[in-house]
């Protein structure tokens, strides 16, 4: 099976790198390309990408191209706006947790089979039952002390479980753990 390809088109290097990292944690099997100019994106063959994450200024300059592809296009904007309401949107000024939740919803709401993103990557690591419990509580946003209280274990034990989970999965951030947990069904995206 061919890897899904995703394009991030933004003149903002930091935004491009951040989104590429976040998408890479959610979709380890996806090929994610960042373009700082629309011309470079065009030269790469836009038809091969299942989704385009596009900065608002790039969208406005090349709206004819993107408006013909509303299912593939995700606008990267600031705040909520009614402008271009028919397009998928991602608020880049939202909290990390909110951005993760919105990406998960976009993924879940993908309707056309050829635009679905396949989360298959390397086989999932085997987590113990307790590690799975800790992972699901981390994904829900609980702090170490709250997890310890809920599971009736020590805070250092929670920290140890988190370290083991991150090592087994090769994930280095809470956002990545949240995406992993939601992708495998340990938590529902609506609970985040």
C-alpha cells in the first residue's frame, strides 16, 4: 500500500515545521512535505497529495486552485471566522490540545475513501494493562498526581509508567501520546 502524502503550504517556517511534527506523530506512515512557496508545491505534483494544509495568505493568493478541492484543503487560520465556511479550518492560535482534537476530528470526518488517512505504521507496541490505563488518562489531560490518585498508585510510579510508554512507542510529547491513544481507540476524540 502506498503511503498517503500530505502537503503543508505556508511561508511561515515555524508553522510548517510544527505542523509537520504533529502530523508525523499522528500519521507515522504518511509522507508529509512542507512548501514555503506555492510554486514549489505546484512543481511537486499536487495531485499526489490527499490533503493540503494551507496558510490563509497562500489560500487567498491561489484560491481558485484550493476552492476546486474543498475536501482536500484545510485552511490554517487565526481564530474562528465565517469567511470560507465551506472549507475545513484549523485554528493555529488554539492550544496544542485543541489543535490535536481538531486534527483528529478532520481525520475522523474524512468522507472519501481515497482521502482517508491510513494510521498504519509500525505495529503498535505492546503496553501492559496499567500502561494502557495511564496512557488513556494522560490523553484525557490528567496530571501525574491526578492519575496517581485515580489509580491508587504513587506519583513516581505514574512517572515511571509514562517514561516506559514513551520509550516503547517512541513518542516524545503529550500531544503525540494523545494522538496515539485516540488513533487506537483508547480514548474517544470527543472526550479530549
